[in-house]
């Protein structure tokens, strides 16, 4: 680790860039090495000119490129603290000054402060010699003042804390000389002060002490053993005083670096040369090996260009007589592309709102390569299919920006692969995957499944009935996709929408709040709004068409003859009428629609069933045969009308047909009884009583005769009763729909109503009947008297006949099959309150 930081000091300067401008300011601090963790380096608030609150608000961040984080930045107080114990010698070795570089990054706006921290040396290392014992061999014939170089001690501290002085143990033959070289290093020599005599002293043992200048002072010692030799007058000589070698990094062990050679002109043992490193630090011995016989220098350690780019070593050649020669070997390490680029993420904005504008910063990262030259040049790229783009800044910093619009509904997250590649040979690459999530914004309004919802409900429903449901979807998520349904204000039939239907705000179910009547409202439309819970909320509308289906809940209603009339309706039939003579037309309507309003007419009962017939579809009452003299003067008809619903409903009406010999005017004036003179009341009453008794007697005889005839013709009685109508499979062409009435063709009817009429009858006369004028009022008075008498006489007969009709309806209550009838909506009106003659025309 020590060698790793010798050349690459500190960390790379981290720069943050925004789209506009980035500022960079340098701040300098110093800290002694070996300080404990948590020790204060400095408070940066004053230098940053910021307050504590602004420091947190601007997301202050201390960025370092080193694998070790030596400092910790407390954003709550602004203190820069020691995070890990710092050893200056490990980081910088003998280089002075030793800086640790870091950056304080502020955002909004982006601003970068470069922090240079000088690591100050303390006297924590004592001088140290490479060996504990030095061996010297000196010929005895060496003259005084001869100099013998000694290995210097090594002190990893600097300045005053490094070696300041050397001392030699007291003796009379040797002294110590210390000289400083131009490069600042020291040269220690042993000087011979007095001639040697091997026979007197064959060897000497001296102690060399190195003393540094720190407080407190530290020392290192080595023992020098001097052996006195016989005379050797030639020292080894190298062919070159300096050897220069190039060596590629990462070379395998035992790789030959160089081979040095020295020669000695002496003979014998004085000519035998041995090679050794001279005054070399321990790291040289760990990396290289010198063969002491051959002089070959080989690799024994790991050569890494990123740790050390060159090495210098001193080689000593010593002959057998103790004389030595020196040379220098300079090794230059060549860089190889052995380091892949490293991608370091500084910051990343995650999750990213989908409505982020273009050029929004997604992430900031840097790329470093520890190689040099082209091997250290890098470039980055991302997938082109992503909505992101890389923007290079300076010093290998990159910004990942948005280049196209984001849509969370299409892609919820992205895995952005950043590929970094150097320009070495071969090229090395590295990748870094950044996971970017897209957060939802409320940008999608609810969408209904249909543009129009149709719902059907049958009339007479129970309140609170579920009639349907509307559904909408929202492509957003969570709260933005939570929908609420509501009804938009509106009116239905003059009332508010909310009084007819309601909608469940969560499920969208639509309920009917009241019982609906098809005859009043056939359908209606309401607007439903779906609103999400986003901010701001979005909504969509849809139209709901509610169709009310008809139910057969209305019985047919007779417009003519009136069902609720106090007196039955009377029709006049000339006795001279032929078969097929149109007596009148029965008109009925049904409040229902469709099949429920198809009507069919049926003659239930009649005084003489064989005399009359009724059109099943048009309601026309006609004679089936010519009249005879034996016909009863008053015929009673019970007419039923039945709709085609399920179950069918039926209504009945009574119709009286009066047979007359002939008349000259359809407007037979009937004089009001109340207008007659008081003196006429006596004879009139007597006549009425006589008539009533006669009619009653005749009626009883007719009843007996009728029962007898029925019993005799029981097997043949059905031939005189009108058969029930058979409906065709489709509506015949001569029948109109419910809007145009039930008449198959146009008829002209003239109606005359007179004041004082006791029967209030409608008079329907065919045009072929001759028109007579009103002549003598006395004739009308007599006619009126007869009519009144007949009405009072027939009152009991009407009750009996109605009972028979009710019994017949009970027998025919079961539904009858048949085709659809004709719907009649043509109203026949009468003005019964007018005191004058009212003329009504129907077509």
C-alpha cells in the first residue's frame, strides 16, 4: 500500500457540473500524521461562507477517489474529522509536501471546493540501518586519510525528524566524515587516521550511531567489524559507470533485467570479484536479486508501473583482497494496459418523476484508469435505445441526462448500463449498471371502457335495484389511479337526476332510486364522471343511456263506447239494413307499447249472437245477415278487447243497438222532461207504468223462450256466436300502428248531442242513411216520452245482461292465442255539457 501512494498522491479532484456553470475554489488545511480517529482537522463553515442549515439544504458531500476514506465530513456541524489513522510515510514516502486531495460538493447551485490537506510529519520512525553488522576488509598497507564509504541509515521521517548526525565509537585509527550530496542525501565515510598493522591489531569493532532531529530524538546503531588484510593494490573496475535498462511491468519472476561485469587485474584471490547491492533500501532487495558471482540482476517481486515508474540501484564489486568498485543501474518501468477503467457514481436522482424535463440530471459519475498515456485515456457510452444520453465534462466526469420524454405507463424502470473503455492495446472495458426507477405523476385521465353505456330496466322496478355498472381505468398507479364515480347535475322529467338514480362512488354500480313508469318516461340519459385522486385530479365523463322496458301493466281502455258511462251507449240500426252494414266502430287504446299494445276485439255476448260480428283488428261492428221482423228491437252487445301482453289484460264495454223502422233525420230532438207542462205529468206517469209492466211481461216470456231455444239448439248454438279472432303472424297492412289509430280506411261520422238527452248516446250514422229535418216539436215530445219509458223499463234487463257478460268473461279468462291486433289511439270526443247542439266530425 505504501508504494501505491508514492506516485499517486491523494484523490482525484471531483467536479460536479450542472447545465449552466460549475465553480471550483481551493481550501488548504494541515494535519499531523498519526492523529486518532475522530480528531478535528478544521471547521469549513467559515471557509465555505455558509451556515449549518444551508450546508444541509445544499446536500453538501465530501468526495474522495481513494479506496480509503481518511476524512469524514459532518454536515450538521461543518467539522472535517479524521476517519482513519494517517501514516504519511505510507502515503507519500520521502516526498514533501504530502497532500491528501478531496472535494466538498454543494448543489443547488453546484459549487465545488477543492480541499488540500497537508499531512505533517511527526518523529515516529527511528533511523534504521539495513544490517545490524557491517563487515569491512582493509589492507594493511592502506595509507592514512584513506576513505571507506559506509551505508547510511534510513529514516522515513522528513526534515528535522530525519537523520541529522552520525557518531562513531571512540578509537585511535578511524574517524567519521559525513557529507551532503547535491540531491540532499548524505554520504558517510570512514577515514583512516593512523596506519594499520595487522600483526598488532588484526581487526576492529566499531559502533556507528545515526541520530535524528526530532523531539524526542531517536537513534539507530550498527556494528562495524573491520578485518585487516594483506596488501591488494588493484580494485575492481566496471565497464560502465552507469547502466540504463527498460523493464515492462508485470514481468514474471526470474526475468533478466541486466548483467553487469567488473574486472580486477590482480591475480589469485585478489582477482575474485563478488557483486552486491550497495546502500540500497529494503524494497530493492524485495524486487530484484543480484547474483554475487555472475552479476545478473533478475526480478523476484511484482513490478507495477502504477506504484513505481523507475528504480535506481548502486552495485559494488569487491575483489578477494577487499578492494571494491561501484556502478549505478537505472531501471525504467514501461507501462502496460493492465488496469480496466473504473466507474464511480457520485450521485443519482432516483426515483425520477416521469414528467421530468429534458436535460434533467439523472446521475453524475467519473471514470478513472490508473494506467498512463493512451492506456489511461477513457471514454464512456450507454445504450442508444434508452431515453438517456451521456454528456462529458472535464477530468473524465460524465453527466447522465434525459434526452427524450419519459412515460411510466410504458416503461416503469430502466437498467442503464454504462460502459467505460480505455484506448490501450488491447482495450479494456468495465461496466456499471445504474437502476433508475420512474415515479408516477397524474398525467392520465380516467378512460371509460365504452363511449356510451346502455342499461335496461323494466318498469315498476323495486327502489334500490341494481341496473348496471360503469367501469373506467386509469393507467396511473396508487393514489393517481384511485377512481371516484359521481353523477353530473341534470334533470329527468322535470326532476333532478339524483332523485331517479344513484351511483356507487367506488364500484360504479348504478341503482334505481324509485319505481319507474314506462308510460311516463321511456328512457333518459345521465352523465357520469370518473375522477382520480391525483393532484391535480383528472376526470372523464361518459353518457349512460337508461332504457325503460315496457311491462303489460295497463289494461285496454275503451274510448268508445265509454266504459264508465252511467248509461250504456245506444246505436240505431235500421231494420232494412243488409248484411255487412256498419253499425259503429269500437275504439280502444292501451297505455303500453309494442306487443303489449296490440289489441284484438271480441264479441263476448249478444242478445242475438248470430246477428252481429266485430272486426278482430279494427273493432267495426257489422250485421252478419239482414234483419227480420222477429228481431228484438233492442240488442245488447258485450264487447271485449284484449292486448297481446303476458299475461294479457282485458276490458269490456256494453253497447245497445236499437232497431228502428226508419227515420227521416239523425238529429231526433229529444225534449227535456223537466221542460214539459205540469199538467202532462199525470197521464205520462200512467203511460210509463203501463209500458213498464208490458215490457216486463214480454221480457219474461222472451227469457223463457230464449232458454228453451238454447236447450234445443245446444249442439248448434256455436254457429251463431262470433268466433274468436285469429291473429295473423304479422300486423296486417290495413292495420295502423299505435300512433295512427285502428281504422283501416277513412270513415266520416256525424254526431249530434242535444241538451236534455236522458241516455247521452253517441249517434254514429253512415252517410247512406237519408237525412231528415226536424219538423214538429210534438212528435219529438212523444218520441222522448217513449224513449224515457223504454230506458226505465230496460234498467233491470241491463243488470241481468251484465251478470251474464261477467260470467262469460270468467269462462274466457284464459289467454287466447292469436296474431297481433291493431292499436287504436284515435280519440272520440263529445261535448256533453253544452246546452246547444254540438256538431262533431271524426275522420
